[in-house]
C-alpha cells in the first residue's frame, strides 16, 4: 500500500485539527457532521472504433503501459468528509469548514502501479456575516448559479461537471463575495480566485482553464410572480468579458420552463494544427466569440411519482463541424494504406486524436438533446429509478444511462450504468470508453 505523500499528512492533520476544535464548542453553538462514502467503478475500453481502436490495431504493445483511460479499468474510492458549521460568532457571523480525506485505487493503471493513492483536501472554508440587507463571504465556498440540469452555461463561479456517473464532492472556489437582497430582488458581486490576480493566464487544458483564472462575477436576480429572472456578467484574466441571461417560470403545480443564454468573448478550446510529419495534432488555444444557449422543461404530474426533464442546448465552446471533419479524416487516413509512417508512429498519431474528446464539463457536439425520466416509489419514496438519453443530432451518437438509488435515514445506496453508441461517424461511439458501471454507498454519522 502506498502511503501518504509528505505534504498530504500535514494537510490532513490541519484539516482535522480545525474540525476537531469545533467539537470543543457548546452544542448549541456548533454543528458537526461527518459522512463516509465508498464507490466502485468499472469502464470498458472502446476497441471497436475511434482513436483507441486505431492505435490498438496498429501497435498493440503501445497500449500496455498507456494507463486506465486507454484500457479496461476498475477503480475504487473511499472518502471521509467532515463538516463543521458555527453560527454564533460576533456580528452575526458564520463559519463553515468542510474537509475530505480520500483513498483511491486504480486497477489496470500500469503506468503508475495499482497501489492506493491518498489525498486530503479542504472542500470549503468560509467566514460570512450579514447586516440588515447586506451580507459578505470570504474563503472557499461552493457556489452554483444557473438553472439547467444537464448543461449550465451561466455557472460563472463554480465550474461543475454535469451528468457524472457517480456522486462527487464539489470543491468550492476561493472567493470574496458581497450580496444585497430584499423581498423581490438580490445581487451578488464575487471576486473569484483573488489570490491569482497577478498570475499570467494561458489556455492550459480547456477542462481546467476556468478553475485557474482570477475573475470578477456579478449576478442579479428578480422575481416577477411565478417567474424568476437572472442577469450575469463576468470579467476574467483569461476569458475576458462574458454576459448571460436566464429565466425560469413555474406553470401550475406540474410544469417548469427555463432558458439560459451566455456570450463569451474568449474561451479555451482544442485547436487542430496540420503539420508534417506529425499529421493532425491538437493543442489548447484561446478562441473568440462563443454563444451558449439552453432551453428546458421539467414536468412532474400532480400526485404522480414520475418526473420528466427535456433539454436542448447549443454549446459554442465545442469544436466546430469542420474541426470534427478534419478529425474524422485523420482517422480514415490512419486506417487506410500504410503509407510512409511505421505502425508505431501511426499509433501515436491516433492517440493524439484523443485530446479533443476530453471536454471536462463541456459538450462534444455543439447541438445536444437530453431526455431524463425518474420514478420514486416506496412508503417514503425512498427508492428512485432513473433513465437518461443524450442525443447528438449532427452525427446520430447517443449516450444511454440507467440509475437506481435508495435513501434511508442515514444510509444511501445506488448504482448507475452508461453506454455510448452510434454509427461510424458518431463522436460518442469513438470515445476511449464504451461503457461504465458504478456502485456507491454513503453513511451519515452525525
């Protein structure tokens, strides 16, 4: 078993010390919660079509040390989360501290071995206070803003990955926040990552760019009867200016309609570069002017245990149809005549085509359709069965997911399955993983 890294043990001790001090406070002045979760996940490598399949056919030995993202893999993880809240500080101040210790084992990772990896992390640590209609917060805090379910373009502070197979513990962003509110409207001004204000910003990897830059974000909210209206603005060192609008309307007791719109002046994306002798390769770069839109509806018939969500969105940050045509052309070239390149080199060129498939919280295709159904049953509706279908109209690719969850007073148990499919040109059918299966359990102790 691989032990803690040198700095990890110190971080874990500091986090536990902060939380332990909260236990010494009077019971009425503090709340201490703890939970333990265990997860197991298996992924099936896609050796039928796509870049990984190309590399496997050209040079099978190249994949033997390629790691879990390029082969069948299994992972198990165990996580302990401690959360402390105190609300009796002077000046109506509140303190929130949440820390997580995580043990992970990745089977099939020949590059790093199959030992246990340990990590301790401070998820949230924030001090807040309020006076009349004003409040402020400083520290690290989870802060999500938008109205969608499968896609949320106006989450300008918390870059949350949507539609994950298994539940995950969010880590808050470092921020300074000022808020003002009354009965019908509110606004929030947030300085995100102020500690990075003087740092230079590069495109980095698109999936990580937004978490690293310093930015100033603004949200305004107003209620008009059964309709909620939001306006957003963001100014970042890397992304520069960004503007957004969102609305949500409740119609009767069954139907909720919502929409979201965002314009970005600049964003990090994968850029294709055609050169010799490397062929088509991908590198992170800044691109200009992207528009993201979302239309959605949630319908829960009155008195019914069934619920439906239908969403359609356009993600201008995704690669264009022309980019994907060049990408597909490269794969067709590699699968054709041998040419002048040796098989080992052609396999490496195929693996380079995996880069634009790594979108993080973004979308692969610009146009997307999502349908989700859920059904709750049991005396206390403790059982939930769900199914979701993501469809790409441009190439016919689709992702089908099923989930089952049980929630008791202290325990939660669940499982999920996902399968990616489509024709030869479907991006989802060319992903390095074809299917995933996950199981999880969580227990709340305090």
